């Protein structure tokens, strides 16, 4: 938290931090509550049940008050030196969305072979089937223009790990400006990749979104 506060203070005099704690069972909720009690700029959103990544993020964004909304993984896997570029891509450069990338040629990444192969394979399929121009759709380091995000938010159906991908693909289909830039990234914990489960789950979501964008005519924001 100290790193996040220090970095944000150097970027802007006005900000809020929302800890979207998603039904944790390891007392993370108690730690988050103590942090929120200590700092006035920190808000803790707790859920008794597991909501899923997408639902937890939707909830956090809808409780936020800023015009530029960001989210970063709590383990700070992406080096916080990139936060200023992430925000300024929206604030100064006029992009609607900005995202860090672990898969661009200039990216500096240290991760397991298994996770690297799974990520590259997934993103390759997304680029081919969903015609995305991005290299990395799931890096937990993104920023959004509030107005633009809320124009698309309700059209994103996935409630878990595919949420990022669906949002960025729909943004491109709707003509929004998306900036992707390389980052320094270090894996901060033990890998939980389950190739069989992830291939089936992500594969079904890719097919569902492809069908909606190309057959059922749901590519444009509702």
C-alpha cells in the first residue's frame, strides 16, 4: 500500500484507492479493513461470497468517483513506475483505454514457462479469431476513461477471467482508442494455471464472443 500511495501522490493531488476484496478466506478482508481505517483515501469493498474477477471489478468501478479509473493487481506484479504512463495515456494523450502488456517485444517479464505458453497461446487465438490488435489482453494493469468504460460495461457478459479480454475486444469493435504499452512484470506468487480447465473455460468464452460479434450482431454497444 505504501508503494501505491507514494506513486499516486507523485502523479496527482486527488485520488482514491478501492480494495476490491473478493470473498477471501485467508483474512485478507481484515487486513484490507485495517488499511481502509488508517487511510481516508482508501475504501474497502468486501464480499462474503466469491464474485469472480469481472463482477468484483464492476462493483469497484461503479463505486468509484474519478474520471479516470484504473485497476492494478494487488501483488503489484507490474512495476509501479509505469503507472504515470498508464494514467497519462487517458489524461493527456486522449485514449479511451490503456493497458500494460507483458507480451510486446519490449516487455521485461519473468514468469513460469507453463504460464507463459498458456498466455501466448490464448492471446494468439484472441488476435486471430476476435481480430484484436492487442498482444496481451489480461495484464492486471489497466486504465479507462470513465464515460467510455460505462458505455461498454453492461455489454460485457463474462464475470471472471475473460472480463478483461471481452472488454478490450468490444472496445476495439466499437471504435474506441486503446493504447497498449510494454511493462516490466514479475510474477508475485505461485502459479495456479490448470491447462485443461483454462482451455475449456477460455475457449468457450472466445467462441461465445466470436458468435455475438460476427453472427448475432452484438458487436456494438447496447
